[in-house]
C-alpha cells in the first residue's frame, strides 16, 4: 500500500484559506448596508405637578433599634 504524500497539504490549505478570505472580503465590500438611524431630538415638556410644589417629609423607619 503506497504512502500518502502530505507534503503539499499545508500549501493547499493555506492558499485555499487565503483565496476564500479574499473572496468573502470582495463579496462583503460590494454590499451596501443601510445607514444607521440618526438620533431624533425630542422636546421634553416639564409639567408642574401639585405635589412638586409643596414640601413633603418622608419618614424612614429606623433600621436598628435606638439604644
């Protein structure tokens, strides 16, 4: 049974990978992608709420008992 000559495999694999890389780069570079959407400026209207006009005190329960 003859031996399989693998001396050219490295060259074959590397050259095919390079050619596939170039091919895919050319295919991708010819495609046109849509431009990303530009941010829209929104006018935020601040409304006055009745509870924002008067001061309210918030009571927190004590986390540990006072000594």
